[in-house]
C-alpha cells in the first residue's frame, strides 16, 4: 500500500467503488429486452427503482409508461415513468396507495404487451398492499416485530410474501397474459429472487404454514387477523406451476458479488492484496464481528490464511436481536463488536456499511473502526460494551466522528464490510 494513502481513505474508496459498480445507469442498460408489438408498462419497487427507471427511459427506443415506488429521498427525475416516494422500513399510506396503483397499471393487458418490473431491495416495505382481511396497521405491526426479532432476511420475507396482495408472485400473476421481464438488483444472501423485495413477480414454493412456523419460532406477537390469514391459507403465494407466470423472465442486473469484486480491484490497484470471504454472510451482527476479529487477528499475528498487508472483504446481511433502546443498525453493531474483540490490535482498520446509505433506520451508512477506537471512546467517557448492549452503535460512532454518511446511493446490494490488516511487525 502506498504510504501516502492512509487506511481510512483506502477503506472509504473501497466502499465507494462497491456502490459505484451497482449504479443502475451503469449496469441496467445491457439487460433491457426488445420492445414488444404492444404496450410497454414499467412497474417497480425498491430503493434503486427510481434510478433504474431513469436508466431505462434513457435507453428505451419506443413508447412506455409506468409507475415505480421508492424510498423517500431516492426519487429521480423521469419523463414517462411516474416516481412515487414512500416510507421504508416501516410502510406508510403512500406506499399502500402506490401499491394499489401499480396493480391497476397491469390490469387488462394482452399477450402482445410487455411489463418490465424494476425490483430492488426495500421493495418489501414499499410494495405494501395487504391481502384481503389485513390492514396497513397489521402489516406495520408484523414488520416491526420481524425487524426486532433476529430473524433472517429469508425468514422475514417468507412471512411478508404470505401477507401481501402483490408479493410472492402475485404481481406477476396480475400481469398475465403479458410477457413479464423482471430486472432485479440483488440485496439478499444467495441472490434468491424470492427474497428480493419478497419476489413480487416470481413463483414461491413456500407456504402459509412455513410463515406461521416462523412467527411461532420467534414468539412474535402479531394481530389475530394475521394468524387467521396464515392458518386458513388465505395468504397462499403463487406456486411454480402456475400458468400465469409462464411468460415471466428474470434478469439479474447486479448483485453483492459484483460490488465486492469492484472493491477488490481498487484495493489491488493500491497495492493491497484483496480476499473475498463471501457475499452472503449471515447471523447475528455481533457474533460475526467476533468471528471476523478472530480471522483478522490470525492474519495480523500469524500470516494465516493470508499474508498481510491485505484486505478482507465480505457481504451479506446480518441480523440484530434488539435488547436495548439505542440507535443502531446491523453494520455498526458488527463494527462495535469487531472493535471490542480486536481490543486495539495494531494495524487493523475496518469499514462496514449498507450500500443503500441507510443502516437500520438511520440516514447513516455505517462507520469506521481503527486501533484507537476503544481508547478514544473511553477517553471521551463512553463505555463501548454498554453501547453494544444497548444496541446504540450509531450514537457511539457519531460521538467519535467515525460515522460514514453517503446520502441516498440510488442502489442497494446489501452490506459491505472491509477489514484492512497491515504488515506484521
């Protein structure tokens, strides 16, 4: 590594490179389908959907119309596709109305028509229309319970698919008999299309019984109406053999692995070996922090499994089981746990952040960790362990001036983590 490039600067460059590689303007145009004989209708949901719509408009050769819903602050100017902002992660009335309007957009189509679905992370909360028998407040209650439970993203989305009028393949079924091409930006471990915005246009082999088992597994307090929908089977999703999805096609526009590879290239250009440990790491954020600290320590002190200097890259989506009332997200919880486990180990720096620019419910992407993080915290009167116990890592890192703020990134390829391990002494 160049002596002129300090660790903090390099790590931020890696994070920025990951985000830049996932910009819809760059990665979406090569995946566009050919125009149809009939109409082209564009629908979509997610934090990247407005930027995806803008990129589509700029490269589409014929007429089109449509509507997409995105997170407040993530709007982009479009001429033919209406952009509707709504709340995330807790859904609101604007998302409910937009969801219903999207369903209306695809009504009455023919076999000559084409529906282009722009789907990205965040779409589960934005595409919020509930199945008959449920209300928006019911959906909010379930969403809040899931976010605090420690359930995996796959488990959360299984429940969401079976409480939705549009997710779990239902939106795709509403488009029948038109051809449906889904352009997806993955933000989920393993890039399973059922979990990207809870799979509104793809089949779901899961069942209401599976969703109810997840609710019971985590002891979630949910409205009685929710239990009734699941126990009765009224929330069943669209299955793989359903003929209404026969003309559907999925094109993966970009994914976490692509972002990690982009960051690795920047590291190597700076003279630092880069090793991707995985693009789908899951589990409790604080547990992963301790595990990654152990790997970094082995590299720093033993030169195993990699010789330093090097950077350890990973992606995926951890979970946080809420125990306190603090301000935190999964990335900063990971980092605070990492810092505690490293205990000031010399030469080890890290960054972690959500590539959508929002870690948890805060307009903060993530944070930096350095060998002096704990010492500076103690000197300023903060107790790092107490901050972790209170799920208050955003407050912790903000007080140190170590928060990473990007603003709306207009994309979402899940979490990004980079640990820079310096040369052994």
